[in-house]
C-alpha cells in the first residue's frame, strides 16, 4: 500500500515537472550556443529566464517565458495535453554615446515608442537604448520532453528558428 | 608692422580680397588652402585677419596654408567635446556592466549547474528562484535517484565581490527511493534530531525524508566561490563544475547507502 501511494505520488510529480524539464533543456540548449543565463524567475507553472547572447554580434539578450496552462493534473493532461505558452523576446542594445546620434535616436524613439507594430506575429518595441522583438507561441510540452534526443532536437530547432526570425526583424535597428 | 599670431586652422578669420571675385571670406586656413589648390585664389590676392595693420599679399605669409595637416584629421571643438562626452558615457557603460555582472553572476552559475546536470543524464524536475535564493531538483530517469541544489549568492554587490570574490552558500543533496517505510520514518526522525545541531557547518551531512514520495535525502552545506567556475567573460569551466558536483554526489550517495542499506 505504501509503495502504491509512493508510485502514484511519483507519477504526479513527473507530470507536474514537464515544464521544468523543458526549461532545463532550453537552458542547456542556449548554453551550448554560448548564451549563458543571467536572470531567473521561477515558480509554480511559470519560468522566466533571460540569456545574455555573448557570442552573437547583433543580439544583446534573449528572454524566454514558459507559462504552463494545462496538464498539471491527470484529468487535464488526459483531455487537453500539456499546453503552454512560450514567449520569446530578443533584444538589441545600441550603446549610443555620440550626442548627434543621441539626438537622431531620440527622434526615432519618440516616433516609435507608442507603436507596437506586429510583423508576422512579431511585435517590435523600441525603447531608448534597446529594441525588442517578441513572439508568443502555444506549444505542446509533450512534443519535446520525455522524447529522448529527438524531442531535444525538435525543441532546439524551434528555439533557434524563432530566435533567428526575431533577429532578422531587429537587424535593421542595430547601429 | 605688427606680425600677429596666425589664427587656428579651423577658425574662419582670414578675409581675402581677390582680383577676380572681390571680397571673399572670412575663411579658415583650411578653406584658404582648398581655394588656392583649386585655383580660385592666387598668391597675389590680398588677405587680412584681426591684429594686422594692413592688407598684405598672400605670398607674404605662405605659412597660412603651407604645412597644414589634412583637415579631416583635425577635430573641430564640437567634435572634440563630443569625443570627451562619448568617452564618459562609454566608461559609464563599462561601470554599469561590472555592476550587472556582480548582481547576476549567481544566475549564470545557476544555468551552468542546470547544464552540467543535464549533460550528465539528469532531468530538471523542479526550479524555484526569486533572483537571490535558488532551488533546483533533478532526477535521474534511469534509476530515479534525485539531486537537489539550493544556493544563495552572498556577495551580489560589486565592491564586496571584488574584495571577497563571488561567494555562495550552497546545499547539495542526494536522494533515493527507500521502499521500507520504517527506514523513511527513521530518516525523518533523524532529520528532526539533526535540527538540534548547527545545520550550516560545512561538511555536516544531514538526513531528510519525504514520506509521500518515499525519498530519503542526504544533504551537505558548502561555501563555493562562483569565480572558480564562471569567468568575467561568461565562460564556464564545466569540467571543474562537473567534477565537484560528481564528487559531492558520490560522497552523499555513499553516506546514504551506508545509513539505509
């Protein structure tokens, strides 16, 4: 009886831990690209991780927010699967110091600061030294975790493809 | 006749009277040279600038245009001041980056721990972090053993970290499922008793049990210097980190199995 209860408890823990497993794989995948984590905010069903894109000449940071929506309980997992939203934000930073460039940048920023243009599902947000591009996807966690190397490769392809799209949108703003 | 000092090369002080065009300028000496080179002015044309008693032919003062440096290589006062300001801002960016690094190096270390564990076959099954206090739990999906890492960055301020290094208080734990209820219960009692001892003395192994999941954990507090694993350029010494985590896990596993075999 004790063993049965423990097995049930273990199974529930593994079901609840799928989003943590995915965020762990994301942290590792980013580290392999030379992007170390620099900020974590992690709690129940929501993980926020910011990475410094040290080896990328264009990007400054990438932020990933994984927010689990379904599948923490056995019933919800059986009916809806393990759905989550994955919000990815890429940032470029222009360390502008020349006063003439600052004047030019201020005019551009002022024109863009209240605009959040949506380009193919990607939002651009222009702040003083930084420009951000954000996209949000609804994903099925089960496609990526507990699937061995194939699941990890699929996640890496999705992540790099998305970061590549965001970078493409940001490149024209890099000074 | 007075011989005043020549104006600066960029100062528009030189008045010209050209035989062809009449009054020209005032020009800078750079502009004067350009017009002479282009044939728009001749050395026989007259010039005057403040301090001179009378107009003189340009040929009387060839040093006005001879030996001038390339105008593109000479900064105007505006450019010079912009350069000084830019250097101040750049230095501030560097200062800001040092502060940011001091405050987030623990999170670089946290990511390195996750990567190190995953590379060694563990899966992350729990993470809690408020930015200062971090908790990680891993499970080996093969034998279902677990490892926990709990740490707090002790020197997040730049000045403190430059004196002491980036220090962290770390607790590493190792757990296994023990199917014998009485042994799990014994671990919980041991954990209760160990609560009477000082729990943060490095190297003191304490025991904890989770009756619902049947896991018994051994854990040890340590103090680590994050600089030993993470460089200022964000490079991670994974072999050293792996070796230290592996050695700690090995010691805890040995202790746990000896206690609950």
